[in-house]
């Protein structure tokens, strides 16, 4: 008997939150239409899957999403099929936050995915012509990117002369939203960075590709001065060697304590001079 009462109570709550058109429910029974001018963009649209759309209605979805994203942030809720909704939001950032964090709707947790195409056109600008396609391929593959087309060389209009830009169609792995805005290549003895662009690009950490921080705050960013994570050599506060004044990993005095004991610290050498 108790279980039956709880089930009836849940059905009643769903009915009220779904906005059934019974008398006294506060909803206008005549057909409404969107009066405001809004921008409905594909790359601001996400999909919530494995949600029973016959039981959990649009009003519940709107209410529970806007509890997280803010009032009037949901622009459209479209029933894709019996087990998924397509939700258009007011900004790319709002859509991205939902994908990152997921969403609780009617006390159940759901995963959210971006709706836009899984094919991304990636371009590298003004790259020297002698950089091989294999070098480009290995750079992108190391980040988990799958190249699904040949690597093309853009031509100067009206000619068959390459202008330095390479472009290709790629698939990003799940959870990756963007590549860094620059990509390094070895040019002789130097390393140079070249502009990398693609559709729906956003700022991400060049170390771990997270959009939540930049490289200098990355917890996976290794300092080449001390070996610790989360800062650069320039920002390193490790104690420097008293003999050569270098950071621990750059110390040139050797690891032998006898060697260090036989020579005075650098500041004493300077005083003697």
C-alpha cells in the first residue's frame, strides 16, 4: 500500500512540473509562441540521452537545467526521440559547462554531449613548405586527434603555388573541445610556434587541452628547474645551489658532496676576487 502511494505521489509531482493543462494550474491553455528575437545556434545545442521523454516533460527539463545555468538560459527544448532531448542554450560557454558537469533532472543524473558535427577542419597557418605532412600528423595524433582526410596545401588564388597554410578534416576524441591556438615545430635549431585554427575553437591549455585553465596554471605542467608540477622555470621558487646559483635540475656542480666541499660557494669566490 505504501509503495502504491509513493508511486501515485511521484506521478502527481511529474504531472504538476510537466505543466499539465488542468484547471487552476496557472498555465495558459491556448497555443503560445516565442515573442522575443533569439539566436538559436547549432554549436550552442546539446543532447541529453537516455532520458524518458514520455515521463519527464519539457518543463521539468527547463526548470532543472536553469537551476544550474540561470533563468532564461534555455532557448529551446526539442524531443529528439523517446529517449533524448536536444537543448539549445544562450551561449557556447553555457553549453560547454553542461557537457563538462552533466545535469541532474528529476533526481537522475544524465550525461550531456555537444550536437554539432564531430568533423572539425583544422588549419595551420603560414607553415614552412618543407615541414612534412608526417610531422603534422604526428603532432596531432599525439594529442589524440584522428585525421580523416589528406593534409591539403592551400594555393595562392589563380595559381598552383602553396601559400603555407595546411588544412585537414579531423575527429577529436571524446571530451576534447579544442586544440591550442599555436602549435610548435622545430625549424633548424629553434622551435617556432605557428597559428592553429579550427571551427568552434576556444582557449584551452596547451599542455593538457583543458578549457578551465591556461598552461601556466596547469597541474600537469612540469617545471624544468625543479621537476615539480604547476609552474614554469621562470616562476620557480626552489632553493638554488649556493655554488653555481642554478635551480636543482640545472645544477652543474655534480651530485658529489665531496666535490662541493672542495670548492667555495659562488658568492665567496666573488668576494675573493
